[in-house]
C-alpha cells in the first residue's frame, strides 16, 4: 500500500537546451523564494514516500514470514498459485500468491466444488445487514466464501478482545475446529453407510434367514450310486481288450443314461409311476418350493431339475444321483424308480445294433447253406445222368485195361516172332501164338472203341467227367463259403455279447431319517455374501459415475 503525495503540482522548471552547463546546474543557479519552498516541499514528500515504501516492504516480509509459519502443504500452495493466475495476479512465489489473494479478500483454499458443505449462517447473531452490502454479505456467507472488505454492523461490538491470543494458540484452535468438523463429517458418513448397509444388506439377509429357519419346508435327500459295466469277453481286438476293463469303454453309455435321467421324458415317466407333480403340489410345502395346482410340464420340469441331480465321474465311471423330496419314503421310491428307468435304458442302448448284426450274419449263413445244397444236388444229378457215379474212374479203368492188353499183345508178338525165327518151327505153337495175337488185337480194338465212345460226343464220359469236376469245384466253394458264414455268425454272436451293458448298483437308495435341506446357516451366509456383493458393485459403480460427472 502506497501513500499518495500531498502536493497537487510540482512546478519544476526544465533546463532549456540552449543554456550552458553553468546555467543548467540548479545548485549554481540562484533560486527564487517560491522555487526554494517548492523544492523543499518536494524533498520532504519524496522522503515520506520512501519511508512508506520501506514500511510496506517490511509489512510484506512479515506477512510472508507469517504465511510460511502456517505450515501450508505443497498442494495448498499450488492451488493458491492457480487461483492467483485465474484472478489476473502476478505473484512472485506461492506464498506471495496467498498474500495477494488474501489482500483481495479471496480465500486461496476455497473449493469450487458444489459438493462442499455450505457454511451456515449463525442464527444467534443479532447483527443484521441491510442494503446492498448486506445482501452481498449474505450471498457470500451462503456460498461459503469470505469477501473482503465487508461492512460492519453499527450495533456490533468491534472493540478488540480483552483475551489476547497468540498466533500459535489461534492456529491450534483453528486446527481443533477443523478436526472436530472432520470428525462430525466422518460420523455422519459412517452413520449413512451403516444405514444403507442395514437396509440393503442386513434386512434382506434377516428376511432370508427367517425364511430358511422358520418357513422353509425340510427336504429329505436320497443318494445312490451305480455303474454301467460291459460284458467280459476273451476275444476281440487289442484296443477293445485294453479298454474293455476300464471306464472309457462305457463312458458314452454313462453320459447317455445321465442325459436321460435329467430329461423331461424321465420326469413324465416318474410322474405317471410315482406322482411327481402331486407330491410337490401338496399344501404342506412352503410357497417358494411348492408347485402350482395343475402345473404345466415346463414348470414341473424346472422343479424336477432342482430336486433330481445326476452327476457322472469320468475318472471312476460312477454315476451319482441325489433325489430330494418332502417325504423320505417318497424320495427313496423316486430314486429306485429312476434306477429302474436307467437299467431299462442301458438294456435298450445296444439292442438294435446287436439285432441288426445278428440278422445280417444269420441271413448270410442261410444263403451260403442254400447255395451249398444246390451245388450238391447239381453234382448228384450229373452223376445220375451218366448211369455212373464216377466217370473218371471208368475212364481210368479202360485205360488200365488197354495198357494191360497192349502188354500182353507185345508179349505174344515177341513169342510169335521167336517161334518164326526157328528153321523148323512147331506149327501148332505158331498157330496158337498167332491166335493169341489176333484175339489180343480184337480185345484192344474193342477197348479203344469203348474209350473212343467215352471221350467223344456230348454224352461221353469225358464231357460228363468235366461237368462233374466243375460241380465238385462249385460244391467245394460253397462248402468254404458256408464255413466262413458260420464262423462270421459265431463272431457276430460273440461281439453282440460283448456289447451287452449291465447296470450295477453300488450304493442302494435308502430313506433318510433327518432332513438334508435347507442348510440354514450356509444358505443365510450365502445370501449375506450375495447381498453384500451386489451392494458393493452398485456402490462402486455409483462412485465412479459421480466422480466422472463432477470432474
């Protein structure tokens, strides 16, 4: 703050450029009384101004020193510098920015966020502002900002307090007030948080716990376990032999049975046999678990999936089933009925395949047997057509006879030649030898004729022999086909036996003596965790949205 000079005019004559250096020097130049008085007054005024500037500089230094002793944080100083730049000030430092803002009546730490608490007006204050300045002060108080200077009411006590407080004590009292305000805010926020938790988390949890402990109908659970086994077989392929004793051989069948037991078909069959809908529509079941009167199949199926649970363990190949009902005997009966349904399904899984395989093998065997019989009948017919059973043997016999006659003829011819070589042969012996040769030739001609008749012509023995040989070859082929069909039928029968599945019950369903559901404590705890998780998600989402909106 500077003091304006008291002199209205300074009549200082300028030195003209045409004067000499001697004339330009005011010390050497003679002064008039008026000019001397004005110079003395100007010197006094300049001395006052310099003294006032020195005083202001000292005050600024003291104010900056006091601001440094306040212990302001770096964030507050940066905020003060930003506010100073926004208001068109040019501070030399962060502390100078605080000083300049306070000099203008602007709080450098006043937030512009609308969520900040508004400083309320003290209703006990008797002072009432009037006029334009009073309205401006009211608006400043409502907005929480302190604008200086302010008009002071006439009837307000403005005398200094008799109690002298040091700056340290004042700072401690302000810190205490801030701490109390923070404590009140925290208590209020904590109270609101507890109220929201009580309404959105604890109240629904209490309602859920009351339902589980007081309203829910106790349900009885019947557990059973069963396996699907494959028939033992000594033969088969190497891979089939390796997998036949493991659970992988029947995994598809087990999955198929599991799907069937959880299907609507099984539910309808169970309803027709045991009365599933009527049991869960009884009046003694609580409204949450009870089916409506005359429920549809879809509604009943939803309840069926909740109360009939079937699981398959692929590592052990075991099917585990749990049936839940309001009565333990009904639960055991339903479980046994479902096991019977599973056994029927297992028996029917490979029946069609086995039937088709056996039918094809039986048809092939019957065809082979029929063709073999026809081939045998054709052979017998050919044998009967030539009045001989074995034409080949007849031809072989003729050939043997011809060979024998030829040998005898050769001997007789040699004997006749030996007799004729004598000078005086015995005529009777010669005639006898010639007669034997003639008879053997006739016999040989007759045998050759018979042989010719047997090997030539359509009805010759040779042609008949060829037909018989072809019939015999056909018969041998049909015998082989019949034997192969018989072997294939036996293998098919063995394969069909290997495809047979058996259902073995390892844990029989027994009626429970104590209810298994609802699990009161566990269900209440799960309800609490669910409500708490939903509340946490909604709170985080709302906080993120609020932060995005206000930023």
